[in-house]
RNA sequence: GGGCGGUUAGCUCAGUGGUAGAGCAUCUCUUUGACGUAGAGAGGGUCAUAGGUUCAAAUCCUAUACCGCCCACCA
C-alpha cells in the first residue's frame, strides 16, 4: 500500500488542496463540466473591510459553502459570489482614530482627498487579510467575480439606483429629525443606535404652577410648551392653548398649555415641557399641534444664542452651571440622583447621539407608485404600491421564505414601524450623493453637469444603500448582463438574524422597486455565536475564539463540522472548543478508515457482484443508501446540523464500527475477498461524497489517492 | 410597555408525536496490522413545573417560574 501517515495532517493538506481547487477553475460556474441547466447562486454577505475574520464569519462561510458544494455536486450551475463591504462609518472612524493617535490630526486637517487616500490604503490592506482568511475556511467562492461595495461598477449601480428613485420622488431632501453624532459629525440611522444604560440625575424643576422632570436641563431654554394628558384630572383647570406667564431660567417666558394623549399620567407629575428640535418624542408632539421648533444646541454640541449667558458653552460644561443658576433662582424642587435611563450612542464608534433637525436625504417608504405590467412580484395590479407594502407583500405572499419562520413576525413588526430612511451621511468614505447644486438649481444624474459652477453635494450615502443593491449590483446591473439573466434572483440569502433589519429588509426594498422582482427566494438566518457563558463574543470581553487559531490547532474541517453539528437554524451557538477537538478526532477517524481500505484495494472501479453479497455487505449498502437519503433530504430542508449528524453517525458507527470489522474476516476468505473490496471501495467513495460539503479538505485529499479522473468537488452526488 | 426564544446526561448543545442523542468529562477494558490525537464498553436524564389533548407527549395546547434576546417617543 501507499505510504500514508496514520494521522491526518490538516496543515500540510489544506493549502495544497485549496490551490488545486483554484487551479481547476471549478469555483467559477462557467467552467463547470456538463450541461447544467439549473442554476444555484448565493452572494456572500460582504464582510467589512475593517475587520478580521471572526467566528461568526466562519459560521456563515461554512453554511454557505455546504449549500454551494452540495449543489455543485448535484449538477447545478453553481455560483457563490464574494465581496467586501466598505462599511462607511465604521471604517472612517477607525482610520480617523488611527490618524489622530499617530499624528494628532483630524480628517479636516488632512482634507477630503488626502484623507480618502489614507482610508483606501487601509481598506486595501485590511481587505487582503480577510480574503486570505476566507480562503482558509475552504470557501469555494468564485474569486473571478469578486466585488467591493465601493468599486466603480457598484458606484454606477448606486448612482443609477439613486437617480431612478429620485426621479420617481422616492428619494427626497428635507428637514427632519435625525440622529446626529456630534463626535463624528454625521447622522446615524435608527438601526445603528446602541442604547446604553446610565444612572444620572433627574431634576424636578418648577415651571410656573407645574413641576416638570428632566434629565437634560441644558435643553430647556426654549421650552415654551407645557404638555399634559387631556384626561388628567389634576389639570382640568387648564385648557389646551391657554397661555401662562412664568419665571424661567433666563427670565420670564410665556408658556402655552398643550393637551396630548401621548403623555403618561403615571410618570412624575404627569406634566412635561418639550424640546421639539432635540427630542424625537417631543418632535412628534410638536408636529401634531403645529408648534414652533427652536434649535438650542448646535452641531458641535454647543449652546446657541437662546441660552443667553450660556451661549457658546458645550452642553457638558453648561449643565452644572445651569443647575447652579436654577438652584439660586429657587426653581429646583428636588433632584433624584439615582435615575436610571438609557442614552443613545453611535454603535459605529462615535459618541452620544444628539437628535437634531437637519436637511438630509430620505427614502420615502410610504409614497405610492405604480409597478410596471412586467413586475414579477405578483403584486395586485389594482393596488398602488409603496416600498413598505412591497416589503411586506414579498414575505406575506410566500415569494420569499424565511427560515426559521418565526423571524417573519419580527420582520413584519419592523416594517410596520418603519419610518423614512435617512440615507445621507456627513462622512467622506462612501458613495457621494449624485446630486449637484448651482444656486437654486438641483441636478441629479449619473454624471456631473458639463457647465461650470455646479457643486456636488458633499454628503455620502448610508453604507446600507449600496449593500441593499448587493444581490444584483454584483451581477452587473444596471447593464444587461448574462449573469443577471442567469443568476437573479439568487437562491438563498444566508446571514445572521441580527442583520435582518439593516440589510435583509433593505435588499428587499431596493430590489422590489428597482428590479420589480425578489432578491432571493429563501432567507436562512443563523444564530449568533456566543461563548460558553452565553455572552456575545467581543474584543473588550476577551472571550473571542479566533477561527484561525482554531484552524491551526485542529484543522479547518474540524472547525467546519463542529460549527455546523449542533447548530439549528436561528439558534445562538455557544461554541466550546472541546467540540472542535472532538471533530478533529472524527477527521482522523475518516483518514484511517480510508487508510484501511486503501491498504486492501487499488481498484476503485470494480463492479459489485450482487450474487456474492454477504449479510454484512447488504447491511452496509442499505445503510449507505439510507444515509444518502437522510443527508440529502436534510440539506435540501436546510437542516444542515442533522445532515452532518447523519453523515457522522454513518461513517463512525456503521462503516467503521460494523462493516470494517466484518470485512476483516471476509477479506481473508478467497471466495469473498474480491467482492468485499468492491463493497469497501464503493462505500468509501460515496462516504467521501457525503462528507465533502462538510469536510472538504480531508475528503478531497483522500479522494486524490483513489485514482479518480477528476476532483471530488465536482463528482456526482448520487441521490 | 410590546414581541420572540430558551429551560434535555456533570458541562456545552442536537432532537418537534412512537423504545432519549452527540462532543467533552467520569469509570473499566484493549498496546489486535485502519485509527493511542485511538478503539471497545459502562455509568449518568421522572426532557423546568402544573394541568390538558392523544392509543402514545421532550415533541402539540394552556398556565406558572427562571434565563436571554429584539423592538418602543416614558419626560
């Protein structure tokens, strides 16, 4: 027999095998042999260029690679399309921090052009790292089609999409309340806000005859509306619109009584004053009653002229001084120093959110429009569409299926509460808004106007605007390409459930409008990986399992099957290193099964003689057929964990424990020897195929010893 | 305040109507020509609790308890 080490060595094998796959060209569907009329296609959720590969990426890559390899072996024209995301705010803030640390310079010190050069350099390096790491997972991605959310092709798609929506009135510019991050000097979307618990002081202030409570006295200068519930019996003497004179921070003011049923009578005194410019809830009340909006705080977090003697002070510094003044004027009734509330922060590395009313670009989710007669959404022709309606319709009608299905409710709930999406950001790294101004004129287009004097809007687009186009911008849209024709809509969108709002919903929004079809037929949501204490993995907690470290110790195949083995869709996964270790044993077991069989036969093409089958032979062949059926059905049904368990169980407890033991005696029997070899050969070959999607490296390596004419990765999955 | 998920072996998790499973841990045996990074075997579970449906429930229904997550304009 050939000289094969008794222990499987993943390190030696993996890079060699991956290169072999690359050389074969089979990652690219155009190179796959056979007729292949059916297509199967997944776009990789693009990892952020700033990041390094974490265990969540590893899980995503494994799930998708299993689906891809299975379908490739099953005769589909299979495309898995890779790419990375420029993650605008996250990337910019990271580079800004690095530059400030090294040179004490801000982006404004460097200027837009120079700063962007720096960001691009960083993004490029970071990109190379994460791509190398992705390859180590064994991902069979078609690198010839790799895309970047900020490259020229995607930029064309973004501009085209923007223009189409602008022309249809679905994108508008307007003054609205936004989440302003004074630290990064940009707006942030609702979904990018992270709420943090904080203990602070709650001040009870005397506001004329009332007592109002506030945690933010520095916003109170402009308060001239006092709001209470219309049914609050304590305040029946006051009427809506009534005006009263009272002494306030900087002197006497005239306050107006407003009755609004959004007021919680139980809270404090049941009375509050409002700050429509700087608080979302107050803003809603003010809009309902058509009240005045006054800005108190500027974009840097400093108080405006309305603050009188405090003008120009930063709110942080102003607060104690304001309290002092209120104290001296006798306007403070009491202070609750242990008031627990939540503050909004920018989760992408910025500061505390200060709501502001600003001129921004928005996508109108409620504006009605008509779909073309060619629409592939089965949306009733009699009805006017809105983005919101289409988002709901695609899932409700079953055009798009979500696994596990309870996430449907989450999805609907989010849509029902969806407000217009603020898409402009005041950062520099990203797609610049394709709108130019000249005096009062506005031009939206793919190219800048030819005449001089036009100036482009300096803002960039929310990173999810470009991500929302991902399923088709990667296929060449807006050009009419062969890839678009073949591979859209995509088969499955596989991602973590934490990203359903950010991304999944936005892809549906963009695709249903721009293409009038669905972006994908199935959404498969995986869970979040947590440590054994169910904590989210994060650098600050120091509980990260580094997939690359694990690969070095146990091998990629062990990590892959460990990740999938006990992972039901949508469930969080506390990953224990012991499981990976156990799966390393499994890879080794398979290796030695192959070694045993290889030491007994060189010929893997011999036909099995049905007449000579022993009971043990019949048993293993029938179990093999059963396992094949079970694994196939489970992969088709997206129960990858059950498929993996079935493959594991068959290999270890049917093939190794029972049949290989039985075969030892049969091999000694001259009557049975030849046929036993044929059964062993057949069983090994099929087992390798069954395990290949889960453990591609070790199976391909063993396969290479079987004198087969082509790679295991394109061998036929025999159902 | 709404919504969702979880509670199964010492630990971490699979299992969704029909005799309870995996990895790790524990114990015993095996240095036999596939495998000592191992194998064979063993112990260990009233499947959170209480009701209900069913011939049959870890699995379906109802309630309770505890844990966790998401959403929300409580000053």
